[in-house]
C-alpha cells in the first residue's frame, strides 16, 4: 500500500506581481531589499542611489535620490533610531525617511577608508537610543559601528555649503574592525536566535564565519567554515536549527551551527553558482537562486527539491548581486532586479502527477452531520467514510455497505443526526446508526422485478426508535415512501407516486382527487390514483405526457404546505401540490429549450418568514436543507380525511377553468387555510440547468428570475445546488469544477420588489472535473465540495481560499487565510465580485453647442432674437433650451487609388461624408479656402498635407474642377458667383 502523498507550500509563479514605479533609474538595478516586519514595510536601494520605502500593499511611502557619485551596495533598517542605512564605496548614509524637508534628510558618515560592500543591523533590544550595524569591505574586514541619537548633534562636521545630508566625520566614531577573510566580504547578517553574526567570502579557507560580535573587538579565535570555492550566500532556519550556505561550487550545504568541520547535509541540483538563499521558516523550506536566474525550492527535513522556476529579468552581470527576501508573515518571496517581483505561496502535492484524493473512485455522496460536525463521503466503489470537519481526520469507514460489487448511489441523514439512510443501484435501502456505523433496518432486494430500481436520490422524512420513513427516487421516475417500525425487521414500500401524468397543452395543470393512505402508518402524503389510460393519449395533440427521465427531486412538508417537485433530463419541471390537490408542469420541453435539462432542484423559503426547522441532512442538489420533516399533527384535517374516505370520486383530468370553481366551493376551509399558509411561507423553487443557468420559480409556475454565472471562463452545466441554514446564500457547482456563490437575502424577503436583486459574490474553480455535491457550514464559514475526481475539498466560504482535502497528512488550519493556497490541478484565482457603488459612477459630460435646428423650432421669427433680452427669461430660456451635445458624425475611410487625384493624394486617407455640404466664402479668401477644403465630389483633401504638395498639385485640382463644372452644367443649375465651382474662372 502506497503512503499518502505529502503536500508542500511552493511559489505560485503564474500569480507573480511586479512593482516597477519609483524603484530604479534608467539602466539601474536594485542592490538592497529589506523587509521590516514590525512596521509592515519594505525598503529598497538601487545601485545609482534611489532609496524607497513601500507600505505592506507596496505603495510608495517615501523615496529619495541620493546625490552621491559612488554606487550604493546595500541597505538595512535601524529599528531604534528609525533610519534607513545604506553603504556606498566610501560613505555610510543615514536617511530619515520621515523627513518632509528637501534639505537635511539625514546624515552621511565619511570618509571610509575601504570600499564598503554589505551592511546589516544588529537587532538587540537593549537600548532605544542607539543602533549597531555590521559592515564588510573589499579587503575582508568586518566593521562594527554603533550610532546613538547624540551622535547626530555632537559629531557633525562644519560643512562650508549646504548638502543633501549633514556630514558626520568618520574619524570621530570608534569603529572596531577585524580582518576575517582573505577576499571580499560578500554578505553579512546578524541572527538574533543565535546571538551571532555571519559573514561570507569566496575565500576557500575562511569561507564562512559564525561567531559573537564581541570577537570583532577582543580578537579571540572565531568559528570558521571552509567550503571549496567559497560561499556567496547563507541563511539560517530557526525551526530546523541549521545554517545553509551556497557558493561557486553549486552545492547547498546544511551545517549545525555548533559543528563547523562537516556539513550535516548537501543539496545538489544547481548548474551555476548560487548567489542568494532565503528561508521559509513556517514550512522549513529553503529558496536558492543561481546566477543563471534559476530558483529552486528545497525541503530541509527531507532534503528534497520541491520546485524549480526561471526568472527572465536582469542581465548576467546584474545577477551577481540579486537581492532576495522572504516575507514569513504573509508567505511571499520578494526579489529585486530592475523591478521588484513578488511570488505568493501555493499549496500543492509534492508529486505533481498525483492529485488530492479522498477516495480512489469518483464520489457519489457528500453529506454533513451538523450534530456531530462530521462529513460523510461515499464513492462509486461503495466505500463509506466519515471525517471530522475541523481537523480532516478520518473517524471510520464501511466497505461494501450494500454487499459485494453493489454501488451505493445516494444517502441522507435525518435532522437529529442519529440515523443515516443509504440507497443502492439494486434498489435496496438501508438504515444505519451514524455514530457507530451499525446497520438497523434494510429494504430487501426484489429478485423477480423487471423495473429499473436504481435509487437516484433519497430524503429522510422521519426517524425515531419506533419508526423510520424515507422518500426515494428510482431510475425510471418512480417516487416511493419506504418505512419501517419496531414491529417489523425489514423496511417496506407504503406509498408510490404515479410515474406519468397527462397534461393539457394549453394550461398544463391537472387537478386530482386524493385519498388517505390505505396504510395507517403512512400519514405524509395521500394516495394519488390516475385511472385514465395514458397510453391512449400519446397521439392526442391537445395533451402531452410528463417525462419519466427524472434526474432530481425535492420535498417540502411544512404546516399548510406539502410539495414534491421533480426535474427531468429534457428540462421538464413538475410540481405536486397536495394541499391544492394538483400537479403543475412549470417548464415543459420545446424545440427552443432542448438543451436545458434539469440537474438539480431545490425549495427555498425565506428564514425570516418561515418558522420551519431546517434539516441538517441535506445540503445536496436534491435533498436540500428543506427536507420534508413531519410535524406533530398531520397537515391534513381529520374532517378532510373522513370526507375523502366517503368520497369515491375517480381521478379525472380537467383544465383549471373547469375545476377551480367546483373545488373551492366543495372545500372552502381548505382553500383559506392554504392561502394563509402560503402567504406566510411563500416557497420558491430553484432549478439548475444544463444551459449553465439557475431559474427561480414561484409555486404558481411563474419564472421569477434567471441567473447566469459571471466568470472569466464558461462554468459549464450546473450540477449541484445548496443553501445555508438561513437561506441567504445560494451555492452552485458546475460540470467544469466551478463553484458560484450568490447572495439572495434581500430577494427572498420580497421577491416582487425589483430593487431586491440577487448578487453574485464569488466564482472560483474548485476542481478540474464535475462537482457532484457541496454544502456550506456557517459556524466555521467553510464550503465543502466533492467531485468525480475522488476528492473532497475544504474552502473558505467568503474568499474561496483552499484549506486542503480530506485524507491529507496534515491537519486543517481554518484560521490561516493570509496565504494564497491552491490544489495542484487548479490554477485559477478566486474571482471575488464586488458591486460598484452607484455614487461612484462618473457621468460623461459633453460640451454643449447651439443646435440651430432646435433654435429655429423655438423661435418664430428673427425678431425673437431682439426680444430675447427682455421677455425670453420669463418664457423658458429658449437659447439655453437650444443647447445640445455636439453631434458626432461617423466617417467612413477607404483607399482611393484614382490616378486623377495624383501620385500623392491617391493614397492618403480619404473620408466620405454621407451628405456633402457646399461651402461659400468671399472672393478674396477663395483660393486660400480652396486649398484647405477643396471638394472633389465626395473627396475631401487632407488639410494636414504640407504646403508644397498643394502648390505642386494646384494645376491638377483646377483641371478637375473645370471638368466637374462642365458635367454639372446640363442640369440647368444657376452658378453662384461666390461658389467654389467658379473658382477656376476667377483664377
């Protein structure tokens, strides 16, 4: 038996975020990158002198461009003095990022004798008035510099002119130093957990030093680690208590901080020199970077690689100093080159070929027991497993629950969570004790039956020590009630609903005469008998027969309301109302809606107006939280029972017009009672269709709303529905693995109010394959989904964050939603849909101009213009009424390759007006105006052309104008001496 696959936190490269603004200059790179956890900000330093402070949302809080001729090589943060420290080749810069003045933004300590290459802060919280920093130079020296707030006043040098920073004389500071390496000090860092500092170099003998900072002053022997070809980078993992080093030999070495003569482990895989290493403390991972821009993620505990990815930023020269830092608080990797890249963490299985699996086969059932806070999952291999919701651990499992090679197809849990009912492919039904997993009763298998008895769905009606009752849907559309009592060892069928109903074509409502059940113990629904011959009606054009290909059903039994609804593969929805003794076809199949088959159906009742209890059983597509629960007294009145027993009227099929008045007159008390019950509880029916939509129906058969998922990719046919216990949230699962969340609280309060809308809040991909069932748990605010891929997964209800799957090795951490986690087979980020505020909508205002047509309609004569100054203000402000937005006329562009237009104008953009306008102008401006707006039929010359082009083409234009004038002369039109067409004669 193979061991369960392990999960690991790796970096989600596809969701990388880039920060490019205010980071570097042109042809510049980031040399320093520091996270400050206490203040939740990030500090960067570029090589050419740009220092920037970012907020936790990576927005610029402060930035400065250092006026220093030398390059910056590193930076850090002084926690006590609240300054940014950066080192250059010969200076130490102390920048007050809080200062808003242009001058005196901080201090600069100079001159330093050697070239400083790296800097690190000693984080010792022993004094609030000073900070200690470590620095390394190009000759192998390590410096220890202590700065107090008094130094900013006492050690200023007398500068002759004002500069960007106040100068502090380096000679006035006591700066201990010690030569620890025979080559450049590449990096230096202080580890508070070890109370030691570390420094590295490419020196093969003194490659890495780890010791107390006191060794820099007392010159006692230090702890040296020797590595061939030296060390370029190092880090420390506090949980694993190991030092990790990497260098030019391309090997990562793990060291015990106390033992320096031999590493405790080695990691191989890099093909080029390692230039940076950081640690993911929470997951005990090491992230290393080579000069070839290749990142590798390693598990320290198993010494195994987890991930490899490539970065395409930066040149090979820039990669020699590629800063990198890991944000352990929010689980993000920061890297710097010419931009800042941020990689979030994701949760995937270690072997990417394996998928999260709760069962080895596809799932058929997912149920939640709210009493025990446990989950039931059943696969097609008939393995029943019970899980703890909070931890994800398995409690028990039952194999071959209905016998060897008999598939368990459905299940239901009664409201108190004590009993469980299961149905199988052979038509058998069993009752179990949920807590112990012991079988209580069973419906025996019928050997000599030709009917398709596969149980598709099951709903619990009643459960106690003396009696059990469930209602089931079989393969061929037959709905039955199966019961058992203490006197009987087996379950047996007590009620059957007719399979086929003939509906009138015009008004698809059939009224029935009902009889109480012949068995005294079946008091849930009355007997319904269809005595008419349905086979003779198949060719009747005035009627149609209901479908027997029923895929789903739901039951609602509350005071004053007893309903059963069914959904078929061809899109037909039937509603059985046992209070009004009718069956209605809400939606029948036509040629236009053949692809709208019903996959799930659900009754919805507003929790404010409904006083009924909600079942913990069934947040499933068919047996919802609204499962039928029997009340203490039957909803049928005793007088009605007596009348029904004495009345032997056969079931007749009649239209609504013929029977409504007769039924109301026969039993007016029933009608009043029904109206009162429905007025208080107004149930709504929700159906999920193959056409990817959800339709909401009233029980009268009216379509109230149609919902379509809003997502980046098509969600596919909807296959599952559920609600929360308050019926405020509606969840749907799709065939492509998506889950969609709608908020329908306001809509259910008053469905007739158009202002009460249903708002989609979340759409995310939960599985790569079909979602079979799902439910929402309100107390822990989680959603659980099951798919045919064999996995049951746990998600955050609001944000869609992935907590894990049932069957994984680690326990769930339901409180940790700070890091982005995804299953290995899903790469889509949850789409949280936020409604835009109406107050934030911007209305585009066009400039208003005088509409002359509108003005003419408002003014009777030109004399009105003179009267406007006196009487127009009192008569509606005609001038302002004539103002209107500018009418923008769309222009059609095409290529005009006419030789007559010349070699240049023939290929310029030409625009055609639908109604060309003749323009007139004074004679003295004719030539000038023509050159700007010459009209050649429907052709307008480009006014942006250079003047020499107009001069060159002037003769061609006049010739064309003369030809056009001659062609139009036969129309007898008088020539206007001021028109453009006589321009050639004037010339």
